[in-house]
């Protein structure tokens, strides 16, 4: 069940940025080791999925899905910031 929630959270996270590309770098503009970036992204995707699952059911399903997307994006970006990484979204 938790794996399904994580996959669903990742889908929601990525669906909100389908027309944009995620760029991850250090706050000082430095590049990040790809292995560490993947490790941090995996951990932060889990946190984002958990945060999205905690969004209360209220209103329509569409409103909840949009709120989940916002909550998950904020949780992901906050988690990455804790790791010293800045996440930006650029138009593709």
C-alpha cells in the first residue's frame, strides 16, 4: 500500500510539471553529484508522497488532487532545501 502511495505521489508530482523541467543545483549554483542527487530525490519523493496522503478529503476530487500536487511539490522542495539543494522548474 505504501509503495502504491509513493508511486501515486510521484505521478501527481510529475503531472503538475509535465510542461517543465526540474533543475537541481546547490544554493551557491554548484552542480551536484548525480548519485547523491538521486538518493536525495528518492528520499524527498517519499516525504512528498506522505505529505500528499495527509491532505484531507474536502470538496471535489479535482480540488483535492490539485491541493495534493501543491503540497507534494512544497514538501519535495523543502526536503531538497534541507539537503542544501535548490529545485527550480524551467519551461521545456
